[in-house]
């Protein structure tokens, strides 16, 4: 019986130690965009030299659309605990449903992504229609 209790105690300590370590490293957190400046920084990290002039943040902070001076539009979205970005090259995969804008890329692995842009959704849907 004492060997079983010792094994249980050791397992409990190991699990608590791993949970502490994961928290200390910032793993598994709820990653969200805090503001437009953070979205701009992440876009520049994804594509060096991409200087966003217009930014539309998802209201939940899970993604953003960014436009640079040249009219290029980038979709920034959460992928697990990281951020991924793609330049949008057309409007084929854009669908507007009130304040929700769904954007699909031609890259199957990236998938479709829905942003809650509120009042900005219609304007961004229109600008995506002009992307070539």
C-alpha cells in the first residue's frame, strides 16, 4: 500500500511540476491581439517590409486584416499559440455576412477564416473585391 501511495505522490508532484513549467514558459495561453500596433508588428515579422497603414482587428482579437500603401492586403490569424499570415491575392474566397467576413486563401492548409469586424466588415469586403 505504501508503494502505491509513494507512486501516486510522485506522479502528482511530476504533473504539478510540468504544469508550473508550462505556465512559466507561457505555453497554452489564450493568445489574442491586443491592439493595431501588435498586428502591425506581427505583419512585418511575417513579411519583412510590410508596413500596414490600415488595420481591422477581429473584435475577439483572434485575427486581423492589414493593408499596406501598395494596396496589398494581409490576413493575420491565430494558429494555436502562434500567428500566421498570408497575402490575399484575390476575392474569390470572400464572403460577407453582416459584420462577419470570411476569407479563404487558395492555400488549402491555411483554410477559411472568419473575422468579426463589426461596422468595418462591409468596407473591407469591398476593398478585397479590388485585390488582384
